[in-house]
């Protein structure tokens, strides 16, 4: 018996006022940044989580938002161009700037965030590990909203599924084949599960060990992404690579290794204490 669901029809445009058009995908980026900004401010104000005064002043975090936003957008686009569709963009270089047509890479966006953290921390004299922890703590919020936007757009759909699967779905651009709604799987793993794990770690004072949240985010995202890729149809211009692996899987393997290394490094260092804090006010 078939339980195939029809893909719900969504308007990809969330807000349209005259010539101004805001799509759900753009709104997901905006929402992720704004919600993450406020969540991070709440973490900074809670001295118990840091073992004393937080090493990142609130005013510095407010200034950092612009830096990390540019890192996400520029890194995400450059990553997509280089990792997923280089041949096309070599032939059509002007389309690199047409962001409204879609095409962003998480791994590229993450590298953009890393550069933003390193540059801002160096410029302001802030601890890199703690700034990285804070940035990674809010990361799953943006991932959740981004994957939901992928689903609304009917893009990045999953592999063919057994029609008896209750939530198997036919996507408008995926042909008549029932597929896994892999965007929702990824939203659950990369967004909800990862956020909850990091939140529990933060509650257990993981922020008092600089680098621990950052390492956990990097490694666990790599695991979550590889699991999600098992149900996701690979990009048509790339297809399956070596041994049935996809580009998303290959890019996630180094994240697991690096994340584990950072976790070990963080656990071997002494935790922050009230005396070890920089003394910056978090008013």
C-alpha cells in the first residue's frame, strides 16, 4: 500500500512589497543571525556558565555579528562555487554574484566563519577559542532554519524511498519518484539534535573550557551531515563520488577529525575561573 505524500505547495517568496522581494531562504539567514545574536547575548550574561565573567564583552559580540554575517555569505558562496559547481561558474563567472538564484555551501560558510573569528579575535585581542565556542553554540539555529527553507523551496531533496514509507514525498522537481524529505532529516539532526547536545554541554559549564563547544560542534556536525547524506540525493552535476560517497560526506570527514582533536585539546587545558577571566564587563 502506498502512502506517498504530495509536496505541499509553498510560495518561495516570503514577503513582497512592490519591487522588494524577500525569499524564505534569505529570511532563514536573517532569522538565524538575529536569533543566534540574542541567544549568544544571554549566554554571555550568565557568569555561571563561564566560571566567572565571560571573556567576550557584549559590545564586542555585537560588533562581531557583521563580521560573521559576511563570513557566512561570502564563504558559503565561494564554497559552493569551488566545491559543487566550478565548471559552470568558470563558463558563467557573472552568475557567481547572483545569490538570489541559490547555491550556498555549509562547509564554505563554516570556513568563512573561521576566518571571521580569527580576524576579529586578533583585531580585538579576544580569546579565539571562546569566541569560536560562542559562534558554534548558536550555529545549529541557522542550520535548522536553513534546512527548513530548503524544504520550502523544494530543493536538495532526498533519494528514492520505499513508497510504503509514511512520509515518502514526491517533489515537484524530483520526478514522479517518492523520495525521502531529507531536508527535514537534516533539520532535525543538524539543527534540533545538535542544538540540544550543545545546550546540555553548556549547562554543564562546557564554556568554561575554551574550545570544547567548538570542537563538539565541528565533530558532531560532521557526523550528522554524513548521516543526512545517506538519504539525500547528491547534486546532479557531481553525482556519487568514490565508493558511493558524496561531496558533502567527503568534506565532513575532516571536520570529525579536527573536531575530535579540538575536544581533546580543550579537555587537557585548565578551565576558566573567575581569576582567569579577562575582566571584561558583560553589562
